[in-house]
């Protein structure tokens, strides 16, 4: 069963966040992730308004979690910390 990785982000340091994005893209692809949305138009209906919204589909919840825990993604996170306010959730598809 597939899973969706959903991130809502407010970037506070563009330069550092670009380093995160490059490494994160590599890690996501290496774990079978495919981006469905990266930024783009959106309508905020409830909750925090964060201009960067990212959705990636993974083959399974376990693959998405393995991506998050991978050395490459953890290195990417070292650039995101302090460069963005983020929420991230992995949701198994129905």
C-alpha cells in the first residue's frame, strides 16, 4: 500500500533551504518517492498558512519512513533546521 509524505513549510533562510532541497530530493528518489506537488498554487482553508507545500508518493509507509531515517535525508535536515518552520506527516493511502 502506498503512502504520502506531506510537508507544510515556511522557509526563513532560502540559501540553506536550497541545500536541504537538493539532498532531500536525492533521498526521496532513492527510496522510490515521486513528487506530486512542490510549491505551486494552494488555498489555505484551516490551520497554519505555510507557502511551501510538498506531497510525495512512496511505495509504502515503511519506504517513506526509511527515507526520513536515511543518512542522506538526515544530512539534508541539518540544512533545514533553523532555515524553516516545518510540519511533516506520512499517511498511508486508502
